[in-house]
């Protein structure tokens, strides 16, 4: 779909030609971009995820875009405020939101019907554990499992730890994951495996598509792929994330587009021209319908095209309705280099090895505190 956006841009005018190169997952892209910067062969623009763009900001590898946006007459007030503001540091914008997402609760409607459950996602984890899970377990094939935990575990658990009243850290990098509420969330995760209603898998989306897992929490960006795979096999439902003892919690995610530093003025302007096109209301409405990612422009969300689409495709509406309830992620995951991987390894120890969350999260907090030290210094130097 991204290649198609590039093609549309190239066909729309003759002054600028953009070459699109797919570089794999967000992590693979970031690693390849780091190598390209070291070799002085960096591209002009890059799509950078929620946990990677900040590293390039701290290293001064991406440039502020405010003057370029002004010259291109980009209406910055039309971007969804919370998504636009995530890329603002020291009063300047270092990227524009592009492929943005939230986690959704996905469920197999056919399995729910078989279990005599209502056609909706569970409202709370308590309801799921005490009512939904036992009924599903009694109705599904013994080879199937009720719930699967898989990829981007630290992103998914970000919502869960908030639902239990905890956090990975505060905004000033004080690591709070090892505090009682965080440990409680970790114990809930560990108990889900012990109780037999959850399974730790390599790829939860694949398990859901293959009807092995009845429920997963995954990105809205996975929606189209899931719906395509389910066609003719089972009906897919989506809902908000379940509430925990402390209420609702859900993070934003996905990626933005940034311009690399050190470009000639002509290339800066050309890059901005493409980014303005790719994040324009018309393109965003089409992009959302083809991928499941949320439109990042208010006018795209409110457009007749998008509103008509979600009326007949309600699963695409779930993320839009959930968006106002979402929060920006904790500093420990998005601002600390390797923070995501450190958290994910800790969660793996709890889910797979069944280690005590109190011990694991204490060690995770200590590691994150050390890793955050250079970030804190760099932020001060940049005035962030």
C-alpha cells in the first residue's frame, strides 16, 4: 500500500520523484538506517516507529520540520493533536504522524456464538477471566486456546500495566515498573498462563488467523490482514481493550515520517512535498481503509468517504472511537534506547519461564535506569 502512495505522488506531479525501499520491520529499518548513516548513504526520508524515532532525534540525525511545513502550507492543526504532539521536542516538530495505530481486542465471533457469549469484546478483565474464558474453554476444540500473547509484548503490556494502576516509568525516567501496581499487572499476566486461558506464542496474529487462538490483542494496523485471512473461515470482531482494577488503559503506536539531517534545501523541500501528500486527508482516508491504520488527519476521519466506510465496516471504527481514550506511552519504552526489548525480555521471563514478577521487574527497572542515563544527559543538551 505504501508503494501505491509513492506511485500516486510520482504520478501527481513531475517536479519530484520518490523512490520507495521496503526495509522490513520497524526494528530492521532502524538498524539499517543506523548503518546507512554511518556509511554516509542515508535516505532523504524514513518511516520511524514509536520506539525508534527518538534515538535519531537524540543523535541529531533527523531535522525539525516546522519551516518546511510552513513553506508547504501544511495545516498542522488538522492533524490529530495527540499524534502530532508526540513528535514535538523543545517546541519543534521532528516528524509527522503517518501509519498510526492502537492495540485492539480481536475476537472470533463464531467461537463466541458457540460458547453462548454476547457478540462483543469483554468490558473488563474480570469479566473475561470469570465469565468469557471458562465458557470459551468449554466450547472450543481442545487444540485451540482462549487467548494468545505474541509480538510487541511491551507495547501491549503498556495498556495492561495502566489498567492495573501502574506504569513503566514517569516522564522524568523514574522507573516504576517494580512498584506494587506494576507487579500486580505482571502477576495477572503470569496467572493467565497458569490458569490455562492464555498461551505465549511467537506470532499471535498468525495463531488468530489460523483459528488456533480465539482472542488476541494486536494493532489496528493488522486489521486488514486479519480480515482477509478470515474471509470464508470465520467472522472477526473488535473492541476496546478490557478495563482493569484501575480502569481503562491503551497506548498509541505505529510510525511517523521524518526528514534526515544534512540535506540540500531542494531535497528538504521535495521530501516535505511528499510527506504532505502522504499525510493529506484524501490519502490518509484511503490508506486507512486499505491497511487498518488510523487516519492522522481530523478532516480524513470526518470525511464522508471515511464515515460511509466505517458504517459498513464497523471493525475499522473501533480504533477511531478508542483513540480519544488513549495515552502517550511511558518514557521507559519510547525514549530509552532498547527499552522496548528490555521490557519484552522481562515479560518473556514471566510468561514463558514463570518467574516472579517482583524479581523480574526489579531487575528490569535497574537495567532501564542505567540505560536512561545517557538519554537524560542528551535531552538536557538539546533542551528537551
